[in-house]
């Protein structure tokens, strides 16, 4: 059996409806378990490669693992548990949020917006000073 | 290769996990070792199998988990809740009933 690809496993779990946070936690636990199995095999005299293969065998096939996680409805996100509801709710939620998007984006990018505002203000001030200087030079001859 | 168990084993991992966690909190690897030890290796699960069961039990409130750092590794320790103890008692009683029924049926078949 090949060594498990834990990054690919996380992606597959998310694709099968497990929430990203839960998928990451699951993969971390499984990776620690794998490391424990490798350590135990090395302690029993196996070389590094044999220990990793032994650990992968003990852990079982990743396809089976993904299948078992995916078969448990309670571990899935609500959109995967109630797909019909999600089909209705998601578009409505998107439409409802649409008018508020400029405000939300502005809040999310507030630091950039504040910098942009400050530079605009500075440019306005410089322009005003220049115009005032020109005006004064015309008036005073 | 991890030994697979027959289809009628469905539900057994849950019972064993609850039973072992009734004694003390444990993390995944420790639980698998304990199952092997407690069943004299009669039950040898594909080791990844326990995590979906653990997470389901946690999701329904039978278990609670907490992270601990041990020897530089972060472990997720699981412990039984009151709901988990109730679930264990129910599963234990169901199992005894089924076991008794099967034993009786097998005895009857042997004597027939």
C-alpha cells in the first residue's frame, strides 16, 4: 500500500461534504496516528521505509476512510445534509447580501480604503495650496 | 494489512469505544491499542475506522474532546459524557440480548 497523501485526503473529505475545519482536524488526527504507528514500527526494529508501509497498511485504505466519513450524515455541512434547501437558500442569501456588498467589502478592506482616503485628502490639500498660490500671485501681480 | 471484520460487526466499534472511554480519556491511537488488547486481538479494526465513529459520537454529545500537547505532539483526547454513559448502558443491554439470542439459537441448532 502507498503512503497516505494527507493533503489529498483533506481535499477529498471537503469534496464529500465534510466542513473544511472538521476535515483539517480529522486529517491532523490521522496524521498523528500514522506517525505513532511509524514510531512503534521503528521501535520494533523496522527500517524507515518498512515502518511507513506498515503504518499505511494498519491505517487502512484512504478510499474506505473517506467513504466512512461521507456516509455519516451528522459530519457533513448543512448544505450537503439538506441540498434542496441549500439550492433555494443560497441564491436568496446571495441576492439579499448583494446590496450590502459595497459596505461589507469596504469594511473588509478598511485599511486600504483609509490609506486611499488619506492620500486623496493629501493630494486635495496640495492642489488647494497650489491653486491658492497661483491666485495670490495673480492678485498681487 | 489491517484485518477486516465481518459485516455484522457494525456497531461494535461504537460499543467498544464507549466502554473503553468509560474508564479513562484516551486519544485515537491509544484507543486502537486498547481495543486490540481488550479483545486479545480478536477484533482488529482498520485503524482509521475509529475516527468517523469518534467524531459522530462527539457530534451527538456522547463524547467530548480536548487537545493536549504530549511529547511535542498535539493529541485529541476523548472522554465520555453523561449522554455517552447512557448510550453505553443501552448498547450494552442490546448487545447482551442479541448475544444471548444468538447463543441460544446456535445451541438449539447444534442440539437439533
